[in-house]
């Protein structure tokens, strides 16, 4: 599978935003205000899907949860709509929690899976950005992601892993340990992989919220359209 790599400019801009916002210690950990009218775009509503449609669970942090966005503007509804536009019927469930670290995600993963109405046909896994913001050791991030991937493998649930990159302000030593985590775990568990969740988004202010850390609705559209083909490959029997 072809792997996409974002340019250094993406990481540099993201690093500047992180340097400014790092005292918050978590992406989207503050109380989320209602989305403003200016932030909203004319996103299409995710179409209704049949009850027996394949279930895709989007399990991540604020980048998955739809931070400061309307109910139809987050990743799950936009991904579901993007799949439908390609003729792929699937139900995409939002299991994103703003502020989640990999440790928090590891703690709640089994609960989410055990309480799903049906066995997921695919899990999108995207955590680690808040670990970086808090300066959590990359070894801990790796161990938590490894444990989650192992749990999903044990349950025979396919995974699409979306990666994060260490911002330049974190330093080269941190980056050398953090950046390879996602590609190495994707290879270890033979899962689908999208290297940088904000690829082609973070460099464009028109696609980002005012904090320069989270995508706005238009930015999420770019992410959803990039992920849709990978999801479709993992759902060969969806129709």
C-alpha cells in the first residue's frame, strides 16, 4: 500500500502552533464551545445507512472527535459521507475523546469494543498527539499503541492507523524516538497506515481553526477524503 508523507513545512507550522499552545498540555482538553457560524461549512449530512451496514469505529482524540465542530462536521460523519459518495455503505461511529492520551485510550478501548452493537469491520486508531504535547516518553506512547493494536489483533478486527509527527520544537532526540512509532507498529501488525493525520491540511490556514492545531470543517473534509480510499480497501465487501 502506498504511504503518503507530509512535507516538512507541515510539521514546522504545526510545531509553531504546539509551541504556543503547549501550556494547555492537551489537544482539545479545554471545554469545547459551540462551533461558530463562521467555522461551519456546507458539509453534506451523512446519509442514512441500513442497520446491517459494516461498522467502522473511529477511535482517537480531538482530531477524531470533531473539536469545536458541528455534529455533521466531524471526521465520522464526513468519512461516512465520503464513503457513500463512492458507493460504499458503512456506519462510522465516533469514538474520539478530546484530550485523550494513548494511556487513556488504552484504558477505554476494551469498553468501547465490548459495548459495540456489532463487531467492528474496521477500527481507525489515531492517538499520540496529546502524548507529544505533554512530553510523555515515546516509549510509553509506543507501549500503549502496541497494546491497543494487540487487543484489536486478538479480536481479529482490521485497523487503519493514522499517525502523528513530533513537532520541531520537541527536539531531534524526541522526534527520533517518536516519529518511527507509527510506521513500525503498522508494519509489526500489518495494518493499513496513513502517516500524518493532518497531511495537506495544517499548512493551509483556511483549513484550520484559529488555534492552528485542529482542522475546521473544510479541513476535516480533506482528511476524510484522504482516508476514504484506505477504508474502502479494508471493506472489500461493503456495498
